[in-house]
């Protein structure tokens, strides 16, 4: 899974995940993530009823998808924690194998979609 946008707020976290195969189950991954990170957060835990949303078909188109990601990244601005989303230190992207790929980079989406295409190609070839 790739995470082109995350934003850790003081009391919750926003994650955008993209699956790399038809069989990818983001809800199962979210459950696993919550279970594993509860150990790190102890004695605190994630809320029992998280808000998980699988993007609709029109939200998965490139322009719409980047808008959803930007909405997540802009949460600190709406919450008054930063003047610009780029200044907030607890947001970014998590692309395994590519630690320098960051949404603040001007070429982020070009690089992201190249990585995504390569990863999906590998996933299809492995099937």
C-alpha cells in the first residue's frame, strides 16, 4: 500500500491509502494498523468507531484524487494549527522505498504516479 497523504493531528490521524492490487482491502489494513499502533499508544488507544471511507469511482480520478489528498493535508490550516499546510510538520506521504517523496515537492504527483504505475505493474505481474 502507498500513502500519498497523511496528516497527524493532535487527537487523530488522517491517512489516504492506495492499494496495489485488486484484492487489497484498505479496511482490513486500517484494522491491522489500529491494532498494531495501539501497542505503541498504550495506555491510549484509537477510537472504537473510526471513520473509514473508501473513495468512490469519481474520487479516484487523478485530479479528484489529488484534491482529496490536498484536503487531508490542509486539515491543520482549517484547525488553526498552521498558516500553510506545507508548514505543518506532522504531515506528508509514506511511500515505501522512497523516503524523499513528499507532497511539498513541486514534482510530487508526477513522481507518485510513476511509482504507482510501476508498483501496480509488479502486482499484476505477480498475480
